[in-house]
C-alpha cells in the first residue's frame, strides 16, 4: 500500500534503548490518526505507526488498519503503481481480496489467512486493487524496515499461509516469526515455510471469544505491540510480585509493551476480541522515512524521488531500478513534493 497523503512528513526514526532492570514499564497506549487513501471516495485508514514518540516496534515501522469498509460506498482500494525502497510490505486481511502486481513480475491475490510479503530492497514498484467480487474490505497493511546490511537486496515477492495455533481459548494465526512458546522457528507437525525477514520479528492475529482470557508467553528481548481490531481487551501484565496492572485497549488503539515482559494476559469482555500482535528486537538503526521510501538520510530520499519521477513518471527509463508494473490499466502514481526544509537527525 502506498502512503497517499498529499504532504507526507519526513521522519527520522531513532533507536530508543528501553530500561528493563527496574521491571516492565506501564503499557503505552497509542491512538490512531485517520488518513484518507486517495480520490473523492477515499477509503479511510487508521494509522498507528509511525507517530511522534513511537516510530517502530522492532523493525515494524508502519501500520495502517482499515475496515470493515463497504466497497460499494468507498470504491474499495485502488492504489496505482508506486515505488518502495529499503523496506518490506506485509499485507494481512481479515475480509475481502486484493490483487497485487509488481515490477518483478509477481501477480497474486491477498486473501484472509495468507501473508503477502514484498521485499523492496534497492527498489520496486507495485499496485494494489480490491477485486470486483469484494464487498467488504478489512485488514492491516504493515511495513518492515530493512537493516542496513539488507536494504540493497534485489527485490522479490513471496506468499505464505499462516500457522494456525491454539492457546487456551485463543486462536493464533502466526504470519511472521514464532510465538515465544512455539518449537524453534515454528517447527514440528504442520509447520509452514517461514517468510523471509532480516531481523528477529513476530506477527500474528489473535482471536479470543467473549468472556475468555489467555496468558501468552512473550520473548523478553522483544518489544511488542497489540493493535485492536475488535474489542475492547484488557491487558494484565502480572509482572510485579503478583500485582496485576490492567490497561484496557479500545478498538483501533495500539498497546506498546517495552522489552522485559515474559508474558501478558488478555481478557475479553462481552464481545469477542481480535487483535494483531507485532513484536521484534528493538531496531538499532536510525532511519529516514518519507512517502514510500526508507533511507538513511535526506539526500538518499531526494535521489529516490528523483529517479521515480524521471524514470517512471517521466518515462525516461522503464528499465530503471523501479521497473514497470505490467498489465495495470492506468498510470503510475507521481510522488508528492518534498518538504521545503531539510530534515536533520536529532540527538
């Protein structure tokens, strides 16, 4: 998915070392902001990453949560070919279907229970359009920042079925990495092939029936985020001498858990709970994010934009690093204007 804001902010995202020797810190509740995705019948999304004060959870650096969206009213998702650099896009649906095409020749359908993972590396372009049979569109679009050692890899695409696991009353669909109490790397009977990622990560959907509770094991070296799709849900960290601190997360809120927790208890109220669990080792590198590019400095972002505008929008080099999305019935998406002020790293 493209960031379709007309004036996207350029953000410097820096590693903030968590203090864990004093015990787990309180749950940090992140509120979403509404962003319209293009056109007069814009499809609204709720963005919880990045934002001021919390730009990454592990290498997860972008989270758009959308739906349930009435496609007849909004027109659904229509995102023309657009570029990416320095990241992976992870598409995960609860309902509906999206057609994906990209410049390395991939053509795939995004469906519930399946992860579509696109590695942009040095540069790729792709399109995403909800299919004509889709009446309701509902899901999340996630980005993963690539570490410096991997961010210039050749682009590629892969699709994987999630692993479906039972944890007490809860059902988990693990689409990246493994739960803390799984066998190594999700091995064992029925284990699926693991998606290609370049840092230690976890991504899963969790469903909990009304009135039920579950305690999940967590990797204490990870930071975690719990994005609520259906709720509310109460989080009991239960870490301090048996005393339980409880935080209630409402629909579309994201609860951030700093490293140091070995478990968290989730409690559903009168309604079933569905959430997306994101986790990973804190990302130790400073990155610069603007529009659909992730780099390491302002000048790199400027060059990414220049190449996209010159090669693709201007038609000067269809065989350039962003390539061409074949069989898309329309024009690629021009880049917005760059900020007028050069962004300088903080700290």
